[in-house]
C-alpha cells in the first residue's frame, strides 16, 4: 500500500515543474539495466525494483556453487609442519571457476551472462514454444493454463498478455507453432488436441474416437489421453500426435472430424502399449515414436507406407521415454527417459547406442532435449531429487566428442523440464517448477543475443499517474439481498397479526337451538347431519341389512318392460335368453 501511495505521489509530483525551461528525462543506461539481470551474484551494481533480478535464494545458491575469489587453503596433512613455507605453485582452480565458464562461453558462445524469469504459473511449466521470429513465447503448465508472452509489447514487469485454459482439469503437455507461426497446437491430457490462432482464439478441436471399437484404425480419433504432439516442420496443414491408446495419428488442420493416417506400432504381443513421445525429423520425411515397451520405432513417409516401421530399436531404455530429437542431417537421434539417462543413436548403426549419459534425474514426462543453432552442442534439463542438494541444471554436451561440457545452475529448488535455444535470438529458454510454482528462465548475453529479452528488459514499466488513481467507493446497504437480512422477531409478527382486522377477527360461536339469520342451528348439541340421520326422515341406510342379489333383482321386471339404454336397439333381433336350471332343483329330483 505504501509503495502504491509512493508511486501516486511521484506521479502527482511529476505534473509540476521543478525548474523553468525545457526538461530532459533521465534515462537509465543499458549497462545498468543489464547489470540488474546479471547471473553473477558478486556484481557491484545496485539492483532496482524497476527491473527484474535474481531472487535472493537463487543468488545464495549460485554463490555456493561458485568458489570464492579468496579460497581458504586446504588443511595441512599430519606429516607437514604448520609453520613451514608454502613450496611450489598454488593448486589449479576447480572446473567450476569463473575462468572456466568464460573459456566455455568463448569456445561455444553460450549466452549465460544474464537471466530473466517469466512468472505467472502456480505449478511446474511443462510445455514451451517460441515462434520462429522470436517475438512470442508460449508456456503451458500443470496448473491447466497456457500463458502467452509478447516481447514487443512487454515491459520489464514481464507480464503475459493472455491466459488460456484449453481443457478444464487436464495438464498441458505440448505446445507447437506452425511453420508460418500463425497458429499453434496445444496438446493436453485429454484425448482431443486443439488449434489456436496467433492471438489465442480457438480455431478447432480434433475429434475423439469411440472407445468401444477395438481396432484403433477404425476410430476417428484418439480414445485416451494424449502424450505428445508436434506440427510438421515444412507443411502448415499437417500435425502429428501420440496417445496412451497406443497409436500415432497424422491430422489435417483443415478437417477436424477425421485423421489422415493411423500408425500402430509393432509390438511383441498384441495389446495396447502407450506411445509416450513422438517427433518429426528436420525435413518432415520421417516419424519417430517412443513406445512404452522401451523401443524406438521410425517410419519413413513414402508412397504406400503403413504401420510397419523402417527402423525398430528394441530395449532402448528401462523406463518410459520423454523425448526424441533428430539432428538436422537425419543421422543422429537423441532419446531421453525416466531412467535418468540420455542416449545418442546413429541411425546407420542402431544395434548399440553411440553414447549413454547417466545421472540425469528426470521426474517429468515432458523433459526434452534441444540442439544449439549450429548443432555443436545438445543439452537437457535435470529434475530435483529429494535427498540431493543440487537443484535444477542445464547440462550441455559436445556432439563431436560426446562429452559433458558444462552444468549450468538454473534453480535451486525447481526442476528444469523444457529447454530451447532460439537461433535468431541466440537466447536459451528453460522452464522450471515444482508443486507450488513455475516459470520460464531466459538466459542471454547482451553482446551475443538479439532482440527478445533485450527489448523488454530495456523498456521500463510505465509510472502510475494521478489519472490511474481510482477511489474505491464505500457502499452502505446492509439489506440489499434477502440473504443478509435479519430475521424479524416473533413478537413483531404477533403484533402485526393483531393489527390485521381479518386475521384478528374472533370466530363466531355455534348456535344452540333453532337457527336464525341464515345460519342453521343444531339441537341437543349435535350437528345437523347427525340430527337428520337420527330422525330417519330424510336419510335411511338399509344396505347393511339387505341382500345385494335381491336388491338388484327387484329392478329386473322394470328393466324388462321399459328398457332405457342398450336393450331398445336390439329389441327386435335379440333372441330370448334361455337359462340353465339351478343345480339345487336337480339335486332335489
């Protein structure tokens, strides 16, 4: 509240000149702006509240990862003298020293000096998509929402301009832009993928199949939750999806009612094994799928192709795969799995993996792999483990030597799920999160990167003026709704009834004796009906003592002589009835 009042006061004060003549607005230098977002916690520049910066927990954690400039000497060994002079050169610095990161940045030109965070999600950010021009960023989360960010219209407050909820109660798993960046695909945990335009308006939703049809090729869509989806890299009308129902499907975005192709993976036994991930190659001529039985299957799109895979690699991982990634030349395939490993495959020799990188914890089904723009490096994120002190990291690997190049700390408490290196912006995107928070970290270097984060960080948020102030009116209307009205007391109700002439009218007493004034009187303290029954003059009940057969037969002669209803119509044609004699007469004879 005090900060808002301070901003309003500054806005009011700005309306009055401090001196005469033309005034020049004070501008913050770009150097100060970028110093506020530097990842180095030992920076001497003061951070202001106008620009984003690292949190205190992240600074302490990064400080703990970096050795101090004046490291303490190692403790002496028992056989050494404490007072002896130090002989020989000092020990070499560790691998995580600043000089090592500088050498790494000079060699591979990785933009790691500055960092900003796009916040807004309340759970882990599981999906990321940056359009090809680098102007818009999409982030999807386990909180069922998708947030849209625009670098050109965003200032240093880093707020999203639109928030969507594609499918209520379903996590967002994959986001993918079309090749022309005018539409994007949203894959959630439901069985139906959605297509949105660039501004976040729904264009259509693909059809759901019939779950009671056993053959998946006869269904018009997926029958179980989706696991992954990707837009064709060249054709803007084609997308690929995979599902837990054990199929991959190719769709045409112009026809939401049926798919173009259904792909059923090859299985050792008949059944339904989920397809956990899928991917196109760089030219869109091959499709790869990660199957739940641990195999990788690749199909080449050619005339007359079917569900039989061209490449079938069995027992690739011990657990479900979370990502498959082709290199641009189509010779290398990277696979990431829940078993904490990353494997490099040569598609010309698929009997054995070229390299296996272990100790890469993975707890999320959307953890992916990405290449650098020149494909000299590939990198992936790691998850936070309960008993481990290391946070979420970005691990960079050299494609030529197949060695670990660097581990870059992103968050001390959150896991790194999705990552991407945009070729035009030369900026690295990494999504993080846990059960209570989520965000997208953007790593950049002012000397290497272009646009993107540099544009929005340099644009300070607009100060509040006196016109932005809105006084909240105080409304006193306690009985506006019946819900908030006090129940009236019984005493007031009784007083109100007594004042009513109709309700408070005393009833008239019954008349004893003969009636008068239009009222029927009674005699001997009984009702009129009882009196008439007792006298027996008007009502006489004899049905209790009379035989019903005799009561009916006493009208038989009158009915035969003078029929009234049906009998006159048949009087001339009706034969005379002949009745059988009673059995009692036969017995008497």
